[in-house]
């Protein structure tokens, strides 16, 4: 059963699967078909499928999620552990697939480096792919990853690289993802 919704204010959205940015106007009606990673997939009454960012949850009458809490070491410095980055990546979803990008096998590499200088902090380098090279949502997913990782307290820089070698295939999915999608 889908939740019926009326937009309470204008909101930025991305049309699925084209990846085209649009504005959904106040009063527009639709049905929330999926809520994953804090983002909403909404079937609009005009037939379009739109992805609404978590930061615009209030436009749908929902609560905007709180930012992640920092991890502080014994000296009072913010620390970012690799598992924290992986956990944050697990909050990123393709709006058409109810499985996070880590379980889908879209993340090929993730490295953390401490930055030098007065500001300190960390840089996160990520190599990721898409289920298909021509995916209209590719830049949207890349931006989701960037915003999600930059939301981790202490992360100051990211480098998100889209790679297509080796090509993605269903064999890269976790067993849990295959079960969720009915492939096993």
C-alpha cells in the first residue's frame, strides 16, 4: 500500500529514470512508492516518477533526518573510520531498486586519507559503477554518494570516480540483494 501525499511546498526533484531535475509545485499529489536512505520515490498523478531528497522531506509532510553525529577520539579530535563511510554508502539507493548501492555491488573501491594542514579532516576516494553505462540516474547516484559521504563529520573532501571496467553484472550483488530482488 502506498502513502498518498500532497506537496506542502515547491520541492526540487529528479525524474526517474531520466535523471532530469525538476520542481514539483505545492499542491501536487502523488503516492510515495519507496522511502530508502531517507530519500523518497513518488509516483506523481501526472504519471511521472520523481525522487525527492531527504532534505526536502518537509515538502511531503515528513521529518528531515538529523545529520550524523561525529566520532570523537580520546584527544577530542574527530575521527572517521572506514566502516563509517561504508555505513553511509549503505544509505544510498537507486530510486528504482530497493537495494542499497553497496549490496548491489556498485562500489568498487573506497579509500580514506587524513588531510594535512590547519583544517585537518579526511578525504574519501570512491570508485563506483552503474548497473548500465547509459543509466540516466548515474550523475544523480554519484551526487548522492558525494553528499552522503560529505555529511560525515570530519570528511572535508571527496573524489567520486565512475568506472566501467570491469562492467557491472548481477554476480557483483550480495546474496541478500539477490534474494531481495528475487534473483535467487
